[in-house]
C-alpha cells in the first residue's frame, strides 16, 4: 500500500498539523512527497523551515502508520482526497494553504460546474438570523447552488437545513473527525447531508472537537466557495475569521444587514462598512456569478435551461434581447458589433470582448457608448448584461 501517494500526504499532514502551507515549499524542492519522505531527517533539517516538533513528528510517525490510517478511514466509510486526487476541489487547490488530506463522507459536488456559496454566522443566532440563513440557502439551492457551512448551531444549521429542504446539495466542513461525537442533536442532519452532498474534514477519524480546530477549518469553508455570506456576527466572531480567509483567498464577501442594537449585529454591519456587499436575497448574490454559470443558475426573470449556440451565445437570449433593449441606427460599428454578444445574464468584459472580436480600447469605447444609450447594464467585477425589460 506504500505505493499509494495518499499515505505521504496523510503522513505530512500529521507531522505539520492542520492549516500548514509548508507543503508548497516541499513540492518546489522535491519531485514528490514520497521522495521527500525517503530523503530522511538530515535532508528535512537542511530545509530550515521545520520546527523541532515537526521534525520529531516526521521521524516518529511512519508511512506505515499513515497507510494504516488510510485503511481504517476507508473501513469507516470515509474516503481520503489529496491534492493529487481527481476529486479534490480545484477551488481548494487555489488557496495558499490547501489541506494535505480531506476526509470525506458522501461526494463533493462538481464545483467547477456548479456555483458554491458559504453561509456562516453566530451560534447564538436570533430567530430573524436563522430565518434569513435558511431562506437564502433555500433560494440558492433551488437555483442550482451548492451551500457550504460548518455544521454548528445557529446560522450554520439553518443554512444546511434550507439547502436540504430545497432538495439541493450542501457541504458541511467539520472541525473534528467526521465520526466524532460532536453536536449529536445534528447527527441526523449530517446523515442527510452525506446522502446528497458531503461531510468534509481535515481531521482524521476519532479527532474530537477542540476549540482550536475551528478557526483553522474556516479557511476550508471559504476555500470551497466563490463567496461567503455572513449572517449575524458579533464584533469578535469566528464568522469574521471566515470572511477574512475569503478576502485573503480572493473570494467575495457578502453580509446580511442586521439590527444595529442587536449584540450579534456589529460584526456584520462592520463588514458592510468595509465594503462587503449587503444582501437579503439569493439573486443579489448570484448576479455576481451569472455570467460564469449562465445555464446553471436562475435569476428572477431569467431562463432555466438556455440553449448554447456554437459561438457560445445563449440562443434563447439572442432571440429575446431585441425586445428588451433599445437599438439605434446611429450607434458606431463597434457598438453594433458588441450588442448581439450581450445576454440577460451578466458576462465578464473579457468574454464579451472575445465574442465581439474587439481589442480592449475599442471594447471599452463601445461599452461606454451602449451605457450612455441605456442599452447595457453594468455589474461589479467588470461584468455587463442587457438591461431588464421595463
């Protein structure tokens, strides 16, 4: 079994601990983790980046021990994914410190073809907060989005429940082993999540829920999502740690505005002051990603199953757009060339420019012209669409 590359990732994660980014340095110096493992203690010391505890862990815990853990995990119904596994989410590979090993029960949805949004918040959620989390998660799941959260009480539980009630997929990222006796009141909910989505943990079987584990696992919650929605958070909250991770990972942060007099509102409202997009409905979140997942998500007034033509333009949108946006014979040739490339769903400017075959200076000029004519609608992130019908 020592030919299985997963055992070297499991070995390294055990040695470095959860949340380390040192594997990046190792892989820049060695062809594989197997080569690094067999290089031995003297070579590890020469790297100059490992603590004495890490060197000791590398020395005392062997590949055979890791192989036994892989075998035990599979017997308990948990699959192990590493960055070399095909199923390992690409979104996680993109973060600075991706987990060396993920223990998974269920199946992680294909996040390359489905949008994913994390919903997090306080464990001491108000009725209003739980309702907001459940409602937004329900709407997101109904519109083809994977909901990611952490399985805790309060907002997390409401988010998972909303996604499940919509018949959608949700991922629960735990700060303990999947089989740990953690929050047993939610055991049936976790079973339901694993049946259609996935339970995920960086921690091996039998790892108990320690308070120090949860801030570390929060980077995985944000890492699995394109954006993170914070619903109720005090001034000092684990949810704000998740939001910080999202920002550092280059992901979007959204916040549900809260009662300014509530003890669980200050963190959320501070996020909004710092630039987080305030949202109260799923569509306000999904409009940020509609161009990337046009035929996967449904915005109000949109189409659910657009037909894509060979040139990449949604056929149904082409048929309808002449009825929803003005045309003018006085437009420049570039504006006339650009207009047929627009759809109801927002698209990034680079996508529109490629379809129109316009270089950047002419593309921006044409977009400005259409904006002044009221024939194009702009969105954050350099995205544009047809204006809504009046």
